[in-house]
C-alpha cells in the first residue's frame, strides 16, 4: 500500500517529466518555425521522427 508521501513523490516525478517533454517540444517547434533554413529543416525532420512517420 502506498503512503501519501509516495503518491506525492510519484506525482512530482510525473509532472517533472511532462514539463521536460513540453519544453523539448517547444524548443523544437520554435526552431522549426523561426531558425535559419538548415536548422529549420532538421527540426522538421526531428518532429516527423518524433511522431513516428518515415
């Protein structure tokens, strides 16, 4: 049985992982839209890879 402290710790970890994932996605999207052409192309390819398309 989980204690209240264990549930809170798991929630904090999940929130941290979600925040990091959203930050990475935000940086990639910003790069895709506003970076120089070469970097933008790489970011779009990375987004395509992240969604699982080939």
